[in-house]
């Protein structure tokens, strides 16, 4: 008998008669029976005899008549024992669960990392939970009423009341009805049952495979270095306390790097605010506001709509710099280094658009000449018609690009007040340009200010 309390009953007293032994589970929630066949000329088990046993044992709830009848038939006809038959089953109580806020599982959902797949770019996976403004962080689960249970004797069993821990809204969240919502774009952090949304992503170590690429709508603070190959996209400012190995980075705010910036020739920075760092090597950076570099700019291209500020020891080597308002540096050039080109007084965004349109106009002009040659040489009427239609489309694109270039020329901004100041030496070979007026340096210049006067680039001692 399974899980029995050894309470048994026998239907017939004769030793040869069929009989039934009944046992009960814990709390009498189940009654199970062994059906034993008669021997010799003994009497078989009957429904009436089984019911008398049920009455005697007070089994009145959840009686399973079909199982009983099946067992009686099997036992009597096949003359074999039928054991462990569930003849009655009670009902378990249903616990009451109080209402609580449960975290929305969708905020934690992210693609699973396939195991053993060498093609997976693990840099695209991140451990951070990034949420959007008004995103649902948690939902209220309503109270579930409890229901008493009942054992096979019809005795009631009380239910329990469960109070789940749940969560509550914290910093930068709001509760509306049955929902907890994010008040801002940011990182959701759950701690001690409180959901906060942080407007700053703080990374206490390096950026690498443990963090993946950084894509965050607010400010980002990184205590360690940023490894080569990892991208950073921030809707606010970025602070890096060590070296920044640039692959691709875009910030709407400022970028501050306590170490230096290394681009390995392919790095690209787009900064919507200011840039402050110790040095820049082999990198390209487009900066909307002032760019401050205390040590050196080497083999790099820098564009800014304000100034490039360097200390008295700030060295420019093999760099191409564009600054609308001007540049201050310690020295330009190195005898064994590549020459540098300094462009001031022009809006680089318009200049880049002009270069892009010029390149497009040039490419379209080449295609126009090719198509005209092909059309003149083609004898097949159908093919000539296709090429003539393509020529028409290319000419239209060429006209559109020319009109765009005309608009850009009208928008060209020149800052004739742009100034270049160098507290040390400018070596020969350096190209200086202010408002598109060139000034090649043919002999060393020391402690000079270079500016535009009456349409000419002139030098003055500091």
C-alpha cells in the first residue's frame, strides 16, 4: 500500500473470499486499495461490498467509481490481484496570493548567445538592461483568492495566504494604475526589490567582451580602458579614465579621455560637444565644439566648428586639422615626421558636403561619357533604348547634384577672424590655410601668430 497509515479492511471474513485492503495518504487526501481475487469457491468482490467498506471508512468525497468497477472486473475475471488503485481523491486547497508588482519579463529578454559558434560576434551582446522612456518595467498581478481543500472524508482543509516580495518603483520611474513605467531613457537596475532607471551608465572596469559594445541613451562613465574593436554610441557625454582604442564612437555630448585616443588608422569619432584628451594618434575625429589636446596630435584628421586648443608642449605631427575659429599649439612638425596641413576659417561640414557632391558630379560625368559612346556604337534598337533611358536618369542626377553644390557654395561660411598661434616652432613643409588662402611654410617660424589681413595670410610675433 503506498504512503499508507496501515488502516485496512477486509470485505469477507472467509479466507477464500475476495477482499480489499484500503490505505490513506498524508492528511487522507487519497485512498488507495489493493483488490485481491477469491480462491477456490470463495465469493468474488462486489460493488455493494466495496460500498459498505467505503461507508465504514467514511470515504465520501472524490470517490472514483469507474476505477473501482474496472478493478473489480479485472480482479474477479482474471483471478489476479489488482494493486494500488486510486479509489478516492480529495481536493488540495488553493492558496491565496496577495497582489504584487512583478518585473516585466520583456525588459530582460535578449538574444541568447549560441554555444560553440565561431561566427558569433560576441561584441553585440551586453549584460546591461537598457530601457526607453514610458517602457513598462513591472505589472501588477492582482490578488488571487484562496479556496479551502477537502480530504476523502469530506473534512475541510484551510488555505494559506502568500505575500510575494514583488518590486516597487524607484528613481526615474512612475506608477500609473497597474503599471510601473520608465520616466527616462536609461539603464534599469533592480536592487533589493526597487527598480531604478539610471541616466548614467557606469562601467567600473574595461570595455571588452564582458560588456560588449556600449549603446546608451545617456551619459557613460568608464573606469578602465576601451579595447580595440568595440563601439560606443552615447546619447549624452562619455568619460573614459584610461586609454581609448577607437573603432567607432558617436556621442551627442562631450568626450573626455584621461589617457589618450588611439585610432589605428581606421578609428572614427563623432562628438556633439567638446573633446578633451591627452593625445590623439592615427584617428579621425569630427568635433562640434572645442577640441583640447594637451600632448600631441599625430597622423590624425581633426575637424571642429570651434577651436583646437593645445598646451605649450602640444605637438602636431603628420596631421590634417580643420578649425573654424583657430588653433593654439606648442609646435607643428617634426624633422623625421610627415608634414601637417592646418586649415582654419571654414565650416568643415559644408566643405565635406561640397567634396562629396564634387566626387558625385565627377563620377556621373564619367558615366555620361561612357553611355554616349555606347549609344553611338550600339546597333540594337532595344538595347539603345535602355541605355538612352539610363542616360536620361544619370543626367537628371547630375543636374540635381550640381544644384546641391550651388546651394552649398551659397552657404559657405568663412571666419576671417580665425587665428593660429604657435608658442614654439613651425617646421618647413607645413601648409597653413585660412579661409582657403594658402600659406606654405618654407622656413622655420618661431613663436608666431598667423592670421588673415586684407585677404592675405600674415605672421606676427607672439
